[in-house]
C-alpha cells in the first residue's frame, strides 16, 4: 500500500462472511469472486473510487480475519499491512466490516484496530435484515463507546454507500490507547519494550512481541532483543494475552448490552427453520447427498445435446479443412492435429459450465458454509476440520486454488494433510476423461425415469474421490507426528437468494479459464503429437505402403487404413508408445493410451485431445467422424475385439481417479509446503495407488 498524492488510502478488514469483498466490489466497481465460506480471499486486492470534490480513495481488500493475532497464513497479510512502519505504506482509514448477526465477534477485531490508532469506520452490513431478524441497533451508542464513525450499509441493496464515502473523507483521529493500555497495566514490561521500539505505541510494540513469528518487517537486532525479552518474561506474556482478551470482551458485552437487542418473536423465523433442517445431523447429510446426485445427473442430462452439436461441428470443420484446402502437410496438421485436439476439449464446455453453475449457486446462497459446519463432525474423525471441506469441494473445480484455500486452516498438520489429499477430489480436468469413457462403456439406461446410469457412475467417481481423500487423511493423521493446536471457528452468512450476476460471472470466468488454459496446452501438444505421428525413422515408416501392400495384397480390407495404421505404429510417437506399453499392458492399456497418459501429465484434460489427434492421424477415411465414434470403433490388435470394453474403461477411470497427472498441482504443493519432499511423496503414492487399483479392476473383469 503506497500513498498517492491527494489520495486517501483505505484498508477494508473484517471477519470472513461479513460481505467485506462485496463492499469492496460495490465501492470500486471491480469484478471479483465473492464466496460464502472462509478462505476465499487469500490475497490483497486494490481498487479506486472517486469521493466528493473529485478526491480519490485507493481501497485495499484484505483477507478475512477474526483478529489481528493471525492463526493462518492469509491472516498474516492483515497484521503486516496494519503494522507497516513507513507512514507512506500505512492506511489513512481502516473500514472494519461487520454483519448484524455476528456483531460481538466483529467488534473484537474493531477494538484491536482502534488500539493501533488508525482512523476507523465501522460499517455494519446486512442492514436490510434488521427487521426480518427482529434486531435493533443503536449506532449512536456504539459510536460514543468506541469513538469511531458507524455506518449501516447493505451491499446487497447498495444502501449506505454514500454515507460511508462521506465518512472516509472526515479527519477525526481517535486517541490512543483505546483498550490495550500496557503502559499502566504492566509498566515494567512496557518500559523494556519501549527501549526496543521507541516510536511504537504500547499495542504496536506488544504485537511485535507476541506475534514475532508472523511478522517479517522487523530488523534482526530487534528480533534478537525480543527473543531475549521473551525468555525473561514468558509467564507475563501469557498472562497479558489472557487479560487482553477478557478485557476486550467485557467492554464489548457492555456496549452491546446498551446498543443491541434481538427479539426472536419479531423475526420471521423461516431461515432459522431451514438452517435447522440443512444442518441436521441426519437430514443435513441426506440433503447434501441428494443435491450432489442431482447435480451430476444434470451434468449429463442438460449437456448431452450441446455436446453432440459441438462434437459434430468440429468433425465438420475438420472435413471442411480437408476438402477446401489444398492437399499437403499443413492441411493434415490443421485437420488431424489442431482441430481434432481442440475438439477434444471444446466438447466438454457444456458439462463444465453446468458444474460451475451449481457450485456458484451453492456458494452464493450461503449453503456452502452450512456444508463446512456440517462436515466438521465427520472430518474430525479423519484428522481434519470442517474448514478442510472448502479445499476438498473447491477441488471439484481445480486443485490449484483449492490447495491455496487451505491457508485458512490454522493447524499446520491439518493444513498439510488437506494439501496432500485434495488432488483426490475430482477436478474439472478429469471431467472430459470421465464423460467420454463413461459414454462409451456404460449403457445409457434410466431407472424410474429419473436416475441415469451414466450420471450415477459419474456421481460414484466423485464420491470415490472424496472417500479416498478421507481415508488417506485418516492414515496420514497417524503417520505424521506434529504437535499442533486445532480449533474450528466459522460464522455462517445469511441464507439468501443467489445473485445471478455473480453466478453468471463465476461460470464465465471459470469456464473461460478452463478453455483458455487447456486450449493453449492442447494446441502445443497437438502440434507436437501430429509431427511425431506423421514422421518416423527407419525403413518401416518410409516403405510402409510397399510393406503393407505386399503383406495384404490378397485381402479385400481397406488397404489405405492398414497403411496409415502401420505408419503410425512405426512413427516417432509409435516407438515411444511401444517402449512403455509393457508397463501399461497389465492395466489393459495399449501404446496409444500410454502416449495420451504421458501427454496428460501437462494437464489431465489433454488425454482426450491427445487420443483424438493420434486416432485422426491413423485414419485415412474422409468420412465425418466424431471423437466418441473414433474411440468406439477402435479394435484391440491382440484380441480382435473392441478396445474400449467395460474392464478397460473402469481401469482407465480408476487410474485417473487416483493418479497425480498434473505438474501444475505439484508445483503449487511445493510452494505451499516450501519443500519438494511432499509433492514427490504425493506423486509416488498417488501414482502407485492408481496403478494397483487399475491392475486389480482390469484383471478381475476381463
């Protein structure tokens, strides 16, 4: 945060789920993801707004934090921002966002910010819920007690924003200290701290002492002095921390007693009744399971028609390229390489968009936080907490941001276990593989006119990913020997009608990121695969037409297809595939599948595109043929029967359910754990589990 001439630096802080990021969006107009569970905001985000008179304010959205004393990685950002030593890096105004339903805990953070001496504004969000909830708030008494401006706002209704902007321009500065007065409580300790930090207030000095491990702005000589101080006053430090918390809550309780009241009889009560049902220890789990099943049924039912259209369009586009462009290597590259490869990923856009749509609805409605609360009861049995559900469920979109969301978990052991098991959850990159294989090997049957067998299989794969993640957590909890404290705190936001604008924005951004990210990789890999498939060393490749013609001159079969297939087997890609085939053959995989598996390590979704490219190069027919039909008609050269049978299909599904086929995920695990030890262990264990599982299922069913 750097000051700009004639501008006001504003920091927005608050507990998770108070609408802090929504307020930031409303003030600055920036488009940004808004979630309803802890850990969604893990970085600082900055925007600007114009105030009256043409003056500008530069607003920084800080991660959600329950207090200035950080207990997780993302909360460190709040502490470090507010403790900046350079005046130019400090905020001029701190807006503390609270919500009407959890005011007590919100005011704890407010009292800490006030003690740092910042000009502070309390913005109480969800003012539109006051009457519905039977709540009355006397803002004047809160202002008098805390000595700061108080503004009632509603980010949903966009009310109170003008009043908040006006307060930002005011110049009132609160006198220090507010509650924390170490100078009078423990004068001997303060005198020693003052020698180390002569320019700091008592509370600033105290935070440097008590939060030493979380602060990176201190000089080495100051760190040495603090360590010497801590060794001499260990008992005093614990005592002061205890007294501070008690004193703050005593003050807050007294303020709320005079300024806050809630009359349950005046509340409508509908949301409370809904809450009791969806968080019930039996009905809650049943409702969650039914919702997931409906989502996966919809992924298949709603997406089938647009998927068929996209598949047909790309087949027609490839055919158009072959018929309109002059024959040659460029036309072959375009039709058999690039178009076939990109078609292998574009076909899954409808399913991915539908999945993201439902996830966004769950987040926007506030239901996701109820799932976190509900699942905490189960997670504790596996060495995790309810907050681990956030990365695990987020992993259905992508493991990378899901692993980053684990920063919100306070316990290092729980956080590490969550990071290690999150890749088991079925991400969107696995969806193309699952859907194409399920469509080929699982019959399209419907039970009771509602439950589709293919959709049920997809649900089972998602459930399997969660189950294995939990089972792995159970074993890791016994294997990893870390002494850490664990506690679970969550404040659930109000159940509300999802904002379609936010839902639509989320679906667009997530789908675009998937298509663009995967598309760039597939484009590059498709070209490489086409080149390696179209050229080869030795006489077998160069004289393929002559060799095949002599071997099959008495047969009536399609000689051109046999020549193309022979050339593919003796191309560079064929040689590589044949070299790894002995390792994969026990799983039922041939060399073509082996090549696709290797390519998919760059990104799992490349698997289908790679197979599409390989089969296109090996096919000399000019007929329009979709990706699905190419795979369905593939023949096992050893048995002479269909290649993609139920045993092979299930073997492939299990392999990709468990294998760590994503180098980007390994890189983010290394960054989050600051060690190569854990991603390497993750790669070896997950790949080993994938191989053994595929081996067992294939040999049992073949």
